[in-house]
């Protein structure tokens, strides 16, 4: 078996490898990106403010404790008025 091993063959193989490496480098320079809308930024801002709002957290904790101890009373009349008021406001 005879193997053709000439300088031109080696140079051509080197050049083809070099071209494929360069194309891989160009591909690796690209990156994905994400763009967040202004509405999402506003929502995130308000969510972070809500997490820091201790007064509401204290009220929620108090109501949770009352429910846990079966001492939470619901004013059904006040609740129904509030529901009707919201429904009328939506129309």
C-alpha cells in the first residue's frame, strides 16, 4: 500500500482545519440575550416594594393565627357589601 504524503497535502489539510476552527470561533462569539419589557420592570419594582411592606405582613400573620385558633370571625354583611361594590364598579 502506498500513501501519498506530499507537502501540498499537508498544507491543504492544515488550511481546511484552520478554516473550520475560525468558523467555530465566530460561532462561539455569538450569545443569547433577553430583553425585559417596561411593564415587567414595573411589576418587579412593585413586587419588591410589596415584600418590604411590614404592616400588611403583620395583618396577614394576625389573621393566619386567628384562623389557626378558630377565632377568625367574618362579617358576612360587610363582605357582601364589598363584593357588590366591586361588581358595580366593574360595569
